């Protein structure tokens, strides 16, 4: 007797992730909802008592889902998948974090992008060493400095005297995102754009 395994479920999730919503005809019986929602529903079945014996989400499952959710501008869901992935004992690779950061940026959430970047540090990644993330961080700082509001409630504050941003660890960043606080030897000056 054949029974679906984890690879079968991953294939279904991947298929749902790769089809563009615009490619689906209006008269199909696919049902309502976005395909990323259907991919999450398959993931939910994998974790339920209805899953066949031995079926459980693996590293590939989470990789597919984070990529799908990030591409569909669902960064909050992607971030949840990253957390679930870590809880399941898998360390997300830097690409998954990068996609989630970019998705937050594309959705206009620079503070949330910065939060994901700080989470990366907790698992050992240094976004200063990863060019695309370093640039994303600098862009986030620029946006935040331009906005200049709501920062103190989220571990960041704008210094009105010199237009610098200070994060929750006391590091200061200039208008162009350069680290300007040299008191902490753990951090280096970010490359200027």
C-alpha cells in the first residue's frame, strides 16, 4: 500500500508555491484563497494527527514555505516559519533570513526587517558581513531617520541633535547607516554606500 511521505507533502507545498495566482483561470475549481494559504494548510496537515505515520515537516518543508511566504509579501508568516523551524531544531540558512528581511522592506516595515536582522545575530549570523543585508540595514536606518517617529517604542531612538539613530544596545548610526559608536569593540564601522 502506498502512502504519502514527507517528500510527497513537500512536493505539494512546492507546487503551490511555484504557481502564480495570475496563472489560474477564474473558472477553475481550485477554490477561494491565495495559494500560499493553501501551502500553509498542507503544512498544518503535516503537523496534525491526520498526517500519515512518519510525516513531519523537515528542513526542506520550512525552506519552501519561507521562500513562498516571502515572495508573496507575507513576511510575518515567513518570520513565524523561521521561528517554528528553529523550534523544530533546524537552523535557517542566511538566504531565508535575507528573503524575510527583503519581504519586510518591500511591505514598508523597516523596523520589522531590523528585528529579523537582530534575530539572525542570535543564531550566529552577522549581517554586516553579508553585503545585501548590510545594505538593507543601512536602507532601514535611512528610512527610520526620515520618519523619525515611533522609534523609541521599538528599541531604537532618533538623536535629534545630530540626526543619528541609536539602537537598543547603545550603538549609534549616522543618516547614511554607518555605525558611529566606537565604544563597543564587538561592532565595526559598516561600509559606506
